[in-house]
């Protein structure tokens, strides 16, 4: 019997091999994750021959029907999903890893995404107006790098126990208002004290 060739972490088209899974008959199979975030089981022969390069998202999305499979809008849609759904994406820790998701309306429908966002102007990419918010209508726009940099710079981060989150996120977890957290940071409080000291109740008349 030939020695098993380990394909773990190898990339085939849009698929990244995660681990070996149960064989199908004589075919050695692998658990793969697509750039769009969907998982699939693919045989060694299908991967190495190039017959299977994705979970099928490109064919099922409808984008090919409309001739937009290679468009900048479709590329943005795919990358958006990958950042939020694919743990192997280098940017996942800053998106899916911190709870950023893609709304149901956009997740499985490029047509809906394009209908809401419209054509992508040259020199722009998708941007969330509220940086802690999700990818959804009303919170997204096409924006230049300069506009996005200004948007990102408004977020204040605080690191505690090797975990870095925005003040807004820590506020949601601790129940301490963002204003109080920022004030304590300006006063030079250590992170542990900032996040574990209850806020003083407001005085009533």
C-alpha cells in the first residue's frame, strides 16, 4: 500500500485542506474549507488533478450567469465572506475572530449584495461605517483607503490578558460605559483595574 501523502494545509484553488476525513470507498478524502467559508469533503484525486477547486460557490452564486464572476464587486463579496468565515484567512482574527459577521441577505446571494452596494467605484473597497458592526445594508459603503483609515483611527483599543478589543466591545462585555473606560485610560489606569472596577452609580436628586 502506497504511503499516504498528507495534504493538510495545502491550497488547491479556493480550497484549503484542513484534515483527513473518512474515505469514500477506495478514495482518500479530505475536509476542506473554501474561501467563501463553506466546508466540503474532497478526494485526493479530485484535488491533485485540479477537477475540484472550490466548494462550487462560483457556479451556484449566479454571478457567472450575469458575467460578474471576475468583477471587482464579486471579488469584494468573496473576500468579505472569507475574512468573516474562514479561520485560515490571514485577516480572520480581525473580523470573524472578533465576532464580525455577514448578514443573511448577503451571505449566500451576490445578487443581493450587488443590488444593495451598487458598482464599486475605482480606487475603493468595502468599508463598514461602524467598525464594530457587521457587513450589512446600512453599515457598508464603497470608500477610499483614506476614508477607511480615518474611520479606523476613531476606534480606541485596549489590551487585557493578551486580548485586544475596542473600547466599545469591552463596554458591551463589562457593562461599563465606553466613556468611563476611555476616561480611565486617560488617567493611566491599568487594564485590569479599568475593566474590573464597577462604575459609580449616578447621583439622583
